[in-house]
């Protein structure tokens, strides 16, 4: 951890840190290292789930983000996945976790059903983004939960963005075009629903 942190500190950029924005809780420490640089450094370390979990518990942005690239996500149990989920406190962590640990996990369907109904909107956001990269069977099963997720967070921009990502992927599947249209027509008015309808309208037209 000390060696990794030393490398991150060499890439410190205060201006970038000051300009960063994400929804949710701020980091304890933020050196302003760019995501591509964090990923490059992390990928030079041999995958190790124990080390990754230890790093993820540190209140340092760069260590938490690097941890997700050091972890072997597809080998984590559902119980271990829940432990990781407890550390998702903002949209940046949610996005990185979706595309590293969750995206290729064999139990993404079960994770989606659990995290989608979580009181933590960023766990829901991560689950939506990860499920959006899944196959048509997973996408179809996820559609049934969308209205419930929106009802939990009717004003959440991250949840709305996650739903758009999932619906956009689903609409690309010929057999899911009609279910997506039916879902959009059934949404009750809310800030999140308005955003979803507006985004999907031009995407479907295109």
C-alpha cells in the first residue's frame, strides 16, 4: 500500500482535484490523479483480493479506485460483493465498480436484484450500469424492477442515468424494444422519470 500510495502522490494534481465533481460523499483524501493513470498503475500490480479489499477500506480516492482494478471481481462471493458494496459512497466509485468488479461477475442478476432495492442509491447506480453490459436474458429480468428502483429515488440523477444506460442497451435488442416502450409509457411523473423519457426519446429515434 505504501509503495502504491507513493506512486500516486507523484502524479498528484491539485487543480484536477479541485475541478472534480461527483454525486455523493467526498473522499477523505484526493490527490487528483486521473482515472487513466490510476488504472495504469493498478494494472501493474498482480491481482490480489485481500490486498484489494484492504486498499478499498482506506479513505484515499486513488487507493479505493485502484483497489477495484487489483481485485479479481469474478472470483468474489456474493457475501464479499456485499462488503464491497458497503463502500460505494459516491458516483465515481459506483461507476468504476460497475465496470470492474460487477460487470463480469457470474451472479450479476442476483446482485442487481439486491443492490437495485438498496437504500444506497449509488449501489443501485452501480448495479444498473453493470447490468446494462449484460446479455439479453439479464436485461429482460432487470426491466421488471426499474419502476420500483425509480420509486425509491424519484429525484436521483445517478439512478436516472443508470436506468437510461440499461434501457438503451435493452432497446438495442430486437425482442426488448416493445417492453422498453411499454415501461417508458408506464412511468409515473417525477424528476428522474422526466429525465429518463427525454433521454430515451432521442436515443430511440436515432
